[in-house]
C-alpha cells in the first residue's frame, strides 16, 4: 500500500510505502510522479540507501533535487511509514 505524503507546487506527488523489514533492515519505498503533457514523469527511491529506480522522464538534476528533499524529510517519512501514513497519524 502507498500513502500520500506531499504535493509540491508544480503538482509533483510524493507517496510512500509502509515500513518494510528486509534482511534485518527497515526500508521504505518512496514514489514520485509529476504530470506532464500526455503523461507523467515518475521515479522510485528506496530508503535508507537512496537507491533510485524506474526513472522515467526526470533529469539527473531533478532527481538530485528530489533526493535532497526526500533526505530532508526522511525522518518524517519513516515515522509515517511505521504508523500507516498521515491518515492514521491524524487519528491518534
């Protein structure tokens, strides 16, 4: 399941998965999607390694900017991933 996290002023959507335990490490999948003419740009980033995959349409500079943003918010993304996203966090 993916949880909404943030919409940037240019309509870029950032969503994240639940917390995933793999090989004794906690991971979170962060997906980014931006509408463009006739489609979307998209990419997936895995925390904590900031490994990017499935990059479609984003330039290297755009990915670098997105990584900087995600790194600055990683602690919040992890917390929400553990708690079931904003919707669940707001209910507590």
